[in-house]
């Protein structure tokens, strides 16, 4: 969820339940800001220490407190530092950002409905405004919240309110970004860490790009943002930057479109005696987990593709020329096949536009709980 589920200021409690913070499968993050999660230095203990129930009755309060401090807990901060140190990790390895003008155009196109009876593509594929969360995804999310026994009843109520709207939503670039990693980090402590990196990235980008931001909760903190976990963002952004710096290519407006396809943490449980949080890895059996991966990716691809199709269509109809001058460029695309909810076939798009490149990926990103979903 946006800001996570555990209160960053008081790890003994969950964050106050607010429906707007909850992310769902198919939710979209569109951003031109990205940071490399792996640009950090971490220290890990060789063998974590656990407090066994049999030992608790025979241990003193001091011993229990000391042992609890070494527990693998969703509340324990990840032992990492030195993030975004270009002097340590390289000039083109850590964080990248550019003007969000293309990002905002994509978001505007996806959030608007442009009527055109003569547009054959409108009949062949769903636009983002037409996407609805399928029952299988809805049921999976419901099971997640029911298994989150460590959260208050208010969170269950907030989740139901968020689920009452069966449409995914777009999170704007001041609320989310990708933390690229060569592995899929998983767990509440790592989401907490990554959201801190994302907040720092957004603050840096706003300052360096001299953006005029009409909101009061600035600078951003880890309590204000969602982090999407993926593997490509800083890679292709570094290529654009290298091309501009060394090959003298003109700046190419770019945007990263990510869709929630999976959870970044398991349901949370809370242990009052030790005041520690734990994740329940057994809330799905092996077959259920496989099915969740399949339906999650399928819907994430549908949702993200709908955003891109909505953008192409708005460009073709020249609906945003007044607000975005580059939208006047001639853009055409064609969908070769009909796609519906039960069809796994892929849509193939052809785009003619010499001015801009657009990057489109669907991946493990934050999940419906994380927020971070994907908390």
C-alpha cells in the first residue's frame, strides 16, 4: 500500500487504515523517475536468532528482549546504507529522472474517454477506462486481507471499500516509482527500505527539474509513496542518458509504465508478547500460488496494455495537442487481433512516430497490499 501497512513512525502498530492507500492488481504507476535498489551496501547475519516458545517460559525478561531484537521480523529494518552513492557504484548505475511531460500526457489519455465511432481500434481492444478487475483477482485479494490477522478490523473495512470499485487506478508520478533490482526483493522490511529510496528520488527529481508542485506534503517520505519492484527501469534509462552524453543524441521523452501483478509481501501477523510482526508464507498452497501468478500477470498485462493503447489512440485523434505540443506528431497504430478476457493472444501494435520512444513493461510490482502493493 502507499506508505506500507506498518506504521513507519511506530512499528508496534499498523498504519491507520485508509482506502486510498490500498493498491490493487492492475494498478498502474507511470513515471520518468527510477532508482536502482541494488545501489546500496547491506550486512547480513550468517544465522538469524529465533525465540522458541519452549524457551520463553524459562527465560528472563532481559533474555527475551535481547533475543527478540534478533528475530527475523517484518518490523526489523533492513541493514542497508550508502544508497545512490554514484562514487561507489558508478555514474550510470543508480538513479535517473527526466521531465514528466510525457508521463502526464499518458496519464491524461488513460483517464479520459475519447469518443470516435470511426475508430476501428476502439472495437478491437479495451481502453483503460473499460478495464475491470476480474472475479479471480478480487477473490485472491480478499483472501490476502482475511489472512492478514495482524491488522485491525479497520483495515478489513478499508479493503472492502477499495474493492467495491472494480477498476484499477493510475498512481501519478509523485506517488510512485520503480526500484530496479536484479532480484525480486520480498518482504515488509525491504518494501520499507525501497519506499524510502523512492521518496528520496522524487524529492531530488522535483528539485533538480525545478518542478512546480501544488501539494503540501513535501518533501515526500516513505509514508507517502508506493514502490514498484521490477528489473529493467534504470537499465534502459541509463542507455538514454549515455546516448545523450556521449553520442550527443537529443533528449528523448520517456515514460515507464508498470502494472501490479503480484504481492511483494505475505499477509502480516502480529505477536503481542514480543511486539513483532511476521509474514504468513503459507496463506496460499503451491497450486494456489501458481494460479495467482498466472492470473496476476495476465491482468497486469491487460491493464498496462490498455494504458498504452489509450495513449496511442489519444495521439492518433490529436486530443491533447493543446496541452502537449508533441502530441501533434502523426501517430498510427493497428491491432491485428481481437482480445477479450478469455483470450491469451497478444495484440501487436505498429506505431509511427519519429519523435519519441515509449517503454512499456509489466512486472512484479507492488501488490495490492503494499501497498506496494505491493507492500
